[in-house]
């Protein structure tokens, strides 16, 4: 009788220990730093051209993790932060052996100037080839902006104008679904760092 009692006690102890280990493992799993879409949002396909005049279609990256944002070269504030963060994260991912498992897309909100300046701008930052700066006809870009909820307004005339636009980064998973977003990194309420972006991209890459 005592033997059965001790066996039962042992089973209970083992079950408790196993439960604790499972909970610890769950709590130690990396968590997203950005805003998580639940459920994930669909993406809208498009075809644009990158800084090397290479045709780029969103759907061609099925199976890879995509970081995507909307920027312009002459932006005085938010865009340089986003682009530098992209470059930093891309270099880190490449150094850790993930160069074939992701891409980064920077979609122009100022095609009039970006089509001439984007290539030199990325080269000046030492941007890896995983980063594509996408331009195209304004009519095509407008449909992309609309599909992703991006407000774009040109302020001023001549060549010294600025562009007011939605500052957001989408992380798209391997099945081409928008899973995570980051907001304007220059506003305290939505600030994020390269490490935050790296964390979330690695979670999606490893899934």
C-alpha cells in the first residue's frame, strides 16, 4: 500500500515539475516588440522598379520575411531614421547568415525625385542588396499607397517641396500576411529601435 502511495506521489511531483518547465519555456519564447495584427492582414500585390531598375513584384518574395516602409530621399526627419534602421538590421541579419531569408522594401512617396536619387542614397549608406528602393509611375504608386492606407500629401512647389506621409513599417510573414507594424520612430509614443525590428524579423524568419 505504501509503495503505491509513493508511486502516486512521484507521479504528481513529476507532473508538477513538467508543468513548471513548460510554463518557463513558454515565458522564455521571444515576443514581438511591434504592434501585432490579430488576425494578420492580407497584402496587395504590386510591381515596381528598384534603384537598379529591376522589376520587383511583392509576390515574388513568397517564403521570405519582408520589412516594408514608405519613404523619400529628401525627407528631413522620419525617413532617414527608418532607412538607417533598415540598413543596420540588414547588415546584422546578413552577418548572422540570414541573407537569403528576408528582403526590405522602401516604397517611394516622392517618385519625381527618388527615381534619380535613390540609388546613390542607398550606396552612401552602404545598404546591402537585400534592400530595394522602389519607384514607378505615380499612378501605380498611388494605388499602392491606397492599398496600404498610406496618406501622401505634397507640400510646396518647385524642387524644394516636402511630402507629408504616413510613417509606418510593416513586417510581412512568409505567407505574405502583414503580421506586425511599427509606427513613427521619431514620436515618443511609437519609438522603436533597430533591435526591436531585428527581434521581430528573427521571430518571423525562424517560424
